[in-house]
C-alpha cells in the first residue's frame, strides 16, 4: 500500500500532524524511535490544558487520541534512509522494511550537545534547563547560573533570565567570549561574570548547590540555564537539499511546505526561535493541512 503521508518523528509536531491527517481521512504512518529532545525533563510547561504534564504522559494521551482514527498507524522504529523514487518517497526502516509514501513530513526534532562539564547531565532537566519560558517559573528568584560558552548566547540568555531572577552569574567555562559592551551592560544589572573553567558541579539528587572552578573559587546556586549546541536529529532535510535557515532549520511556508515538492517539515526541525511543544504541535497541524490540500488538489482533476 502507498501511504498518503509518512511522518518521521512522533513528538508533538508529528503527532499533531497525524491527528489532523487522520481526521482528514488520510492513510498515515508515524515512524518514531522515541528519543524526544525533552526526554530528560520531569515536567513540561506552557501547553494550555497540559501544564506540568510529564513527557511520557503527554505522548500517552496523544497516542490514545490518535488511536480513534484507524487510518493512522504508529511504528516504533527508526527510519534510516529516505529517497525519491518515481514520484514517490521510499523509506527504509532499521529492520530494512521498506515503505512507500506520496508525501513525507519531517518532524524529527533537534539534538542537544551540552558543554563538556563533568556531571552536567545529572542536573540537566532537574534544575538546569535550556529555556526560561519552559522552566523559568520553577526557578524564579533563586540564585542561578547561566552556563554558556558562546558570548552572544550567554548575554542573550542572561538578559532573558533576569526577568525571572536578579541573582545571576554567567559562567563561560574558560571562554573569554563577552564583549566589553556586554560586560558593562551585565555589570550595570549586577550580573556577575566568571570566565574560568568549571571543575565540578556539586549537589545532591540532581539539585545543584555549588559550582567549583579550576581557580578553586566557588559560587552558590540552586540551578540555572545552559546553552547547548543544537543540531538536526536526522539528516533528511539536508539530504533532500531542502532550503535551510542560518540555524540549519528547514525553511517552510505557512503550510509546512519545504522547497522540495512533497517534503514538509514541522516542529524543532524548522529551527525557529521558540522551541516549544505547543509551537511544534501547531506547526504539525499546519503541515498536515498543507499535505491534505496538495493531495486533494492533485486528486481533484
Ligand atoms: C530539558 C528540556 C525541557 C523542555 N521543556 C519544555 C517545556 O516545559 N515546555 C515546552 O513547551 N517545551 C519544552 N522543551 C522543548 C520541547 O521539548 C521541544 O520544543 C519539542 O519537543 C519539539 O517537538 P518536535 O516534535 O519538533 O520534536 P521532538 O519532541 O524532539 O520529537 C522528535 C521525535 O522524532 C524522533 N526521530 C528523530 N529521528 C528519527 C528517525 N530517523 N526515525 C524515527 N524517529 C525519529 C525522535 O525519536 C523523537 O521522538 C524542552 C526541551 C528540553 C531539552
């Protein structure tokens, strides 16, 4: 059977696309290997009606809702290759099974690489986070660290987080990356800057208490924000030659159409400025409408 739409990635972007396409009576297969970007976090915030839900709960509810639509199937597998084959797309799963689809939605998300600081993964998702809109409320008014190795990102994050806490220290972990202007602006707002390398993050049960530097200096903090390096979780957008923005995200129109016919994209894979579940879900909805419109147009001759 040729699938109307193969959705690669079953996070909020892919799942919402599947919901909308299922309701549009399209045959859909979602391929997902369950490695979402927010897997480390305990609670997700900012999604109206789901504020505080765990990532697992969010997926379970989505799967249950989608199961009402029999033309949508979820395959718990990784797609290893996608190619264009005689105006169809051919997808290869990791067990070498091959699927054919008229259209594909890339909803594969982003991967994060945290600064190479020993133990940082013990705290990430518990008291260290990547986005103040997601987790700033829980950290409000606490003594916080901003760990960022790139100057503009460090400054931008500190300026944002200042809205949630005035007790901030920027740690650039051995990188002298802030400009004089940025340093002056930070000092005017009593934001401390420590440029030395970090030796250790010290705390208990994932809750940070101190940061120790190679100079043996220490700062006290209860959490904070980290600026990770972001990269695409799958190579498919680049392999298809889809137009991409400065952050490597796939450029789409408002209905998720990429520059390559039949290839749509939604969610973090588009590399927008705001990585949020609700934004990803909305983009999934728009891409599904784009897919359905384009299929209907080609069928309605
Ligand atoms: C620590 C942390 C906390 C966060 N907290 C919040 C929060 O509180 N609120 C909020 O709104 N946002 C939060 N976010 C951001 C949020 O996680 C992302 O914006 C959102 O997950 C993006 O959804 P997505 O569907 O684009 O991608 P993802 O949710 O990352 O889903 C992509 C899916 O595609 C799958 N996949 C990738 N490649 C393949 C392949 N080749 N084959 C099959 N499957 C594949 C992955 O396994 C994954 O399941 C947080 C992020 C982090 C890192």
